[in-house]
């Protein structure tokens, strides 16, 4: 059974930092594209960052480039999202997701939630001004 479990969310002031973690289990972790999405009520889930199973390639939404960093620890089957210089507009529920594209995260579609098979339950991030 595939399982993704997020942690690390919380409340911070603008300009602060948080690190989210996603522990994956139940599948061949290295073959999957791992991604972070976020969602606010009333809006579609937005792709934030993605990393290939081998960690060789990352991609980011324009809104977080230069502030967020996605990384992974294969020994721990864990993907991280380091979030710096947080803004109030980063406030959202953050989800971890996984899909097997054979070890890649296709540039054109990694940020589209419809393609992902597996999801965590989310962790809330709140940034106050």
C-alpha cells in the first residue's frame, strides 16, 4: 500500500521559513516523480515543486522560484520542501504527491494534479503579515 505522510506545517510570520517533509512508503520510491502541491479553499490545487526519484532534476512554479527548495533523502524515502522568505500568499494546505513516469517529472505536466496517483493528507502552512 502506497502511503505518503506530510509534516512540518505551521504558522509563521512573513519572511520566515518552514521545512515540510513527506515520508513515502509502499513502492519503488526511486522510480517516481515526487511533487509538492498547495491548495487554498475555492481554488485548484497548484503544483509548487517536483523532483525526480533519483534527485537529478527539480522544477518549480514561478511563484516560488528562488524561495523554495525541494530535495530528497533516498535512504529515508523522504522528500523535503524548504520554504524561505515566506509570504502571506503562500498560506495554503500543502500536499505531497507521487506518480511513476519512469523516473522523470515531465516538464509539461508535473504541475497538473490530475496525473498523480498518490497523495498525502496535507499539512497546513499559514503565513501572517
